[in-house]
């Protein structure tokens, strides 16, 4: 007689999918764009020279998107959406690399 217990099953078998991670990344990019616009508009209302602070968000677009990507990726991973988090991380990395390449072409460093 076999008394071995059956293998444990996970309650959450839905790991998400990587395409939804790309959708999350597009949402994070939209938040960064809105942040840059808000900083520029509010800064210009306070003092005209502060309006250029919004350019900092645009120049550091690849880095500033991580303000939203890191918490979203951790949240997705903790919810068991590992494939969605993976799609988010990969698309965020690609977006940062493309931003760096474009910044270099425009006349960065």
C-alpha cells in the first residue's frame, strides 16, 4: 500500500503573462510623462526658472520610470504574478536602453 502524500499544489496557479507586464510598463511610462509635465507646470507657476525642472524628468526618463516600475514589479511578484512581473522588468529594461541610445544620439555625453 502506497502511503505517500500527493505533491502539494499551489493555490495560485495563474502566474500572469508577460504581455500584461508590457501593459504595466506602458502605464508606468505614462505616469513618468505625467510627472514630468506636472513638475514643469507647477515649477513654472512657482518661479519661471523652475519650469525647467520638468526637463530633468524627461532627461532622466529611463531612470525616473523605475520610481514606478520597482514597486509595481515587487507588488506583482508578491501576488504570484511572476510572468507578469518578468514582462514588466524586461520591457522596463528595454525602454531604459532605448532611452539611453536616443539620448546618446541627440547629443548626450
